[in-house]
């Protein structure tokens, strides 16, 4: 059996070196992805997130109010929050809005339910102390425009 030798290495060892380099690159990329998913700021524990809407959840514009309370019952001030609304089925564009603090621990965001049905809202952001919040709140039974203007479904 004849081997090709270039610069002191066989063709087989060059292929092995190339394959090993690809494995190393894959490991570096995987490590970077894992670091970006969970190695950031610590998640806030013991936090209460309350969500309400005015007017009552129905198709159309509303104001989403988020109240943040810490483990000792004190309002959490100075957070940077975003709310994201989705439905429990595929096929819709998420509704995104930034929330502004209107009083200590109370944040408001303009929001619009785009169709009736069962929704969930994700409240995510950063607290003033560097911890993160990522809370999912169910909003079942958002009334359709028809039901909200006529008092019931047709």
C-alpha cells in the first residue's frame, strides 16, 4: 500500500486533522450557544407578577398593567419590561410592547388583542438589581369583537 506524504503527513492524517478541527469548531459553537442561553443574569426567584387589562381582555386595544412584588411584599421599582402576547395555537404574529413604570412596581404597556380566544402573555425583562424576569401568564377567553360589542356571540 502506497501512502501520499505531503509535508510529513499522510492524506489520511490530514483528513483526520480536518475532521478534528470541525469537531472542535462545533464544540466551541455549542458552548457559546449554551452560555448565551443561561449564563447571563440570574433569574429572579420569589417574585410575584400580576397582570391585568383595562378594558377587560377583548379584541382591540387595551392597556396591560404589570405589577411586580418582591419576596418581602415590596414593589420592585426600576425594571425594564417587555410583554409579548401569543395565542395557544400557531399561525399568528406575536404582539410585542414595552412597559413603562407608572408608579413604584407598576408598569403599563399599550397592548392589542388581535383575535378572540385563549392567549398567554410573557413578561420578560431586567430588574434594577440585574436579575431577570421571564414569567408566562395565561389569558383565557379573550372575547371576539362581535361578542364584546353585542353582549354575546352570534
